[in-house]
C-alpha cells in the first residue's frame, strides 16, 4: 500500500516525532502504527470519561445523603431543645 503525503515540509516534525514514538524509521509504518495507537487511546479516553462520570454521579449521591443526614440531625437537635 502506498500513502501519499502532501506538504511533507509542513508535517516534517510531526512525522519525525511519530517515527520516534512508534519506533519505526519508515514513514508509512509509523503512520499506520500511529493510527492504531490513536484509535486505542480514543477508546481508553471514552472508558475513562465514562468512569469519571460514574464517579461524579456517585459523589453527587453521597453529597445528597450527607446533606439529608445533616438536615435531619439539625431538625432532631432543634426538636429536643
């Protein structure tokens, strides 16, 4: 498979960084491997975002429980006075 890259000068540093990142001296191989890495990282990002949202939801529920506890505790303390 052949890949044509236009404006090689414009992308030179990115391509060199990608070659180093993927441990490939051949541009085409580095681009393909970089593409697979991008897909994998994208999937990991989605998983992390879902876990983050779940944690935020759990924290919100816990804050609500604590708030309800404090409200009822204060109400009980005021009724005892």
